[in-house]
């Protein structure tokens, strides 16, 4: 979104009249802040003046600690540098989710990648995943997924491998969880991998183990109409 705006505002070549106008607008910042950015009509200004005015408003929101509004205004202004600055601020104070959002809005893939690796080193798996998903770094995502497998954080691993499209590891995790009788997790893994054979096999195991409802879910997700009919006709009262 910022990329589309910033292409039209790379340089500021305001004439003297526009500069004087901007100086005057700075003097009425309190009134503009009170009115709120959503209620301002700035269509009468040329693009460059509008950008500088919005940046000035954003700076004032930031100074007052109203960072959500500052971000909103910087996005409207197409101010990538301001968003990057906010991202660094949030990163510095440990508010990683907000930092990721600022870098996302600024289309700053380098900072997202760097922050993702930092989160991974610090054990912040979900934040690392969020950053790597935004830059579509499949290798990094798979690395995070492998780390989750080592730590037996199955559900997060499933989410990560699904995001990276690693159906092989999802199917392997599903089989592993069947062996350890963690059937609900196995179902999630096979479903994420769209592994119909794995789902049908899980249904068979659940049926043999008397877990009829989960067996039905597995067969239904696998599209195994034969076993669904078998369940309905022979164990209909238990599902």
C-alpha cells in the first residue's frame, strides 16, 4: 500500500507559497489534531504539501504517544522512513508484533527478515513465523518448524509447515502423532497437508480405538464415503 503512494511523492519541490502555507498549517496543528485525521479534507493541496502536512500530523501524534494514529497518518502520507523509524522504536522496547506491523506497512523486507531471525534466536517462535511469512522466506519458515518439532510444539509446527507448504513434514508429523496416540494433532497435520490417505488411515485407527466421532471427521475430510457409510450403518448411535 505504501509503495503505491510513495511512487508519487519521492521528492518535495514546493514553491515559496506552499512553504508559507505549510508553516501556517503547523501553527494550527492543535486544531487539526482535535478535528482528527479522518475528518480532514486536504484535497485542495498539491500532493507534496499534503504529504508534508500529514507527516507533521503524524509526528505530533507520535510525540503525544498516540502511535496508532501516527502509523495511520504515515501510511496515508506514504512515509516509509517514518514507519521504519517506528518499527525500530517498537523493536527496541520489545513490542515485536507492532514492529513487524510497521515494517510490513513500510514494505521493509530486510528489517522483517532481520527481526525474524532475532525472534527465532530469542525463542519467540510465533513472531519469527509472522515475519518470515511476510517475506515469504520458505527456508526460514521450515527452520522454525524443525525447531518446533524438536521442542514438541506440534500445533505451532503444523501452522508453520502449512504456511511454508511443506506437506511432507506435515504428513510425517501426522504419522508420528498417530503412533503416540495424539489423534487430534494427527488430524490437524493430515488436514493441513491435504493427505487423504493419512486421514483415512487415522480414521481406521480411531475406529479400532473406539473414537468414533474423530474417525467420522477423518473419513469425511478424506472424502472416504465408503467408510462413512460403514460407520453410519454399523455405529450410527455412537457418532
